[in-house]
C-alpha cells in the first residue's frame, strides 16, 4: 500500500527462493520516494500514521512499514525523493531504531535510478517461507483489487505477472 500511497503508478514485487524456501523479496515502486528530511514522520512512529483520515490512501495505521518483522529479519529501503538518494535499514530485533544513509547517485539501486524516483524495499533473512505465487496473487488481488479496479493506470506485478482485477 505504501507505494501506491506515495503516488506510484507501478509496483513490482519479486520473490526469490532457494531449496529451503524464501531468501528475499524486492518491492519496487515509481512513487515519490521517502523524503529523508521527514524521516521521523515515516519511521519513528509505530501505530501512528500521517495518512489517517485520507480516503485516498490505504495504509493509515502506522504499522505496515514494520510488518516485515513477522517474515524476515532485515528490511532495507533504497529511495530517491527529488534529488536525494537514501538507504534506510531496520532489523527485526530492534524495530525502534533504524539507520539512514545518504547515497551517491551511483550507489542507488538501478531500479530506482531507471524510474527516476521511487523506492526499492529489500527484505532479507526470512524466518517464514512465503506461499506459492498462485496463493500470493490471490492475496494481492484481495488486498489491492479494489484500488486497481478504480484506477486502470495503476499496475501491480508479482514476479512479472500482472495482478488482475
């Protein structure tokens, strides 16, 4: 929801598996990116959201950005907002603290550079395996189908398969 809430028109989710299960997930959007000057608004308040009362946004509970801890140990956000490139890292064993680094443009993820703006979230060190693609597609259809149906300019992909309405 955060990608679409950040005015993205396209969100791409890629899952990576090995023999023992899920190894990582990458979520790329072409939204406005995370403004490093407003980091406290984005990452310091749990159960609180600046989107409360905004009918155009889906995430309004202030928990989504930290929900990764239910599945994996680490989350890294690579983001470009305007001309500012940043990397934000959080570990599941210390959700209240994060690191934010300024990146040089050449250090930014290629997917973010290609979009010109947006965010690439990488989830790693999985403690729980994800369901198969068919099940994940159904979950994404249930969660985002209404939004995709209301705005045909929005696109959501799972492993290069478009989520249908």
